[in-house]
């Protein structure tokens, strides 16, 4: 099982605080900064390295009424263009909203922009739901070939696998049920880091514990796994 309970320098992760899903971005700053993406209603907190998650919890709870008010305002506004950014496969993209008749759709254009097409009158909650669905679809497309390839390399049967929201882990393995779970947050990570999580969880089918045997398998199949783990957890690689 792959945890991320520690909050390393530079990490980007999600906390569930009250009814809010909060995206936390660690930065070299002095104070906490809270913002609400106008396109999706996503709550983001930029946090200095020195502060722990308790300070973030306290800030969000103290601002709960303001957050609810702002989210309510977003659901009543029709917004066509935004300066918000989202992360996808390790890159940051500008987020734009296009209101048009027809089914909802998301596309990447040549200008590093993710465009969400929604029906007129859609709410921020509608847009966030569509964005999460797109993240899920895109992650599934990347996970499937990685799992097929690495299950063959490691010589284990291809397990059942699913994607879900997880706030404290990148992935988990139920070895007895031969089932893997992957965090939806992986859609924001670069492909080599997604691959590391895939290998990590598949190796747990050989050895469930994090012991010498497990790390021996990791060294054998993915020699640079330690560097990828550092990158996944937001640490700089020299």
C-alpha cells in the first residue's frame, strides 16, 4: 500500500475538510492563501512548507461561511472565460469554459488550454463534476496499458483495478482479493510517476509488506523507483 501521510516540501495533495475537498499546494511562501476557482468551484490553499495540515484545517473552518457564500454565487453565474489553472499529467493548463448547446465535452487545444464545453446555465458544481469525469477517463486510458505491460513483466495475473477519490494514498492493493485501487489525483501526475505507482501496487501482489523482499523486487523491475517516489511526493531531484 502506498501512503502519503507525510507532507513533503513541494507536495500537491487533497484534504477533505468539513464538506470541502481542498487542493493543497506547498510553496516557498510565508502565509496561507485560500482561493476558489471561478470555473469549477475547486477550493485551493497555497501553504508554506513550515505549516502542518492542522493550520489548513483551521483556516478552512474559519472561512467556511465565506466559502459557502462564494460557491453559492458561482452556481448562479454564467461564466465563459477564466484565468484558472488545472494540472494534468504533470503540466499546468489554463482552464476555459465554452457555453454551447449539445453534450458536455472537454478538449485540449494547442495553447496549453483545457476547454470545458457546457450547456448554458451550467453551475460550477456541474463543471467540477465534468472535469472529474474527464480526469477519470484520461487516467483509465493511461493505467490500462501500464497494468497490462507490467503485470506481464512482473509475471502476475492482471488484477481487477479501479479508480476512486483518495486523500491519503496514491494507490492500495488488496492482495487476497487481487484488486488494486488508484487515486483519481494521479491524473494530475506525470506518466512516469503514474507508472511507479502501478509497479508499486503490482509488486504488492508478490509481497504485501514493505520489507527487504519488496524493495528487492522494486529494484529489479524499476531501478529508478526511489527518484520517481521523491518526485511524486514533491521533492526536487538533483
